[in-house]
């Protein structure tokens, strides 16, 4: 099995907030990440695809196609946006890194797997909120 990863980045603002809880609960739970006027990150996104390389091309997926799929499905919708307010597929999702990687996986899965060689699969979406804070959504092959 060969694993191919594309790394990209985007900048976005968000606020961690549970509207079903009190302001006091949100402040205590999320601290500075609950700031009423938002805060931002320079996110790094890694998307990993796995499969057996095609005998004719040697590809699991054409990296140019993978780049375009990530750009069209995630980056163009999230870059320089407010993740709470501006991104349709994140509506009603508290934009923690954990929730973001699951949402990004769901946005990418169908298009990536159509572009892969037969049997190729999206196996991981990893999001670096900072150098030290990383969330990954990974599926088994």
C-alpha cells in the first residue's frame, strides 16, 4: 500500500462556542478561544490517500488533481473566512480542530476517491491549528 499526502494551508477565524450553554460555561470551557470577536489561525492541512499505484502511470492519484480537489472543496471555501459564519458545510458545527477534520474529510471523500486509481481511498485528513495542536481524522483501509 502506498500513501500519498498533499500539504496545503489556509488562514481563517473562528470562535469556539456552544450556543446551548451559558456564556459563563463557554468562557470557562473555551477560554480565549471563545472571544466574542473571534480569533484566527494559520492552518496547515494534510490530506493522505492510499492505494496501489496504477501500472501505467505509477500514480495512486495525480497530485495535480488532488491539489485541485482540496482547493475547490476546502481551501477556496475556508481561506480568509470566518469558519462560524461564512462556510456553508460548517453550519451549526462548533469549529474545533476535531470537528473541522471530520467535516473536511466528508467534503473531500467522494471527489478524491473518484480521482484515485481503482481501490484508492482517502485515509487521513490532518489539521495543524498550530505547530503543537493537531487533529487527525483517519479511517482504516
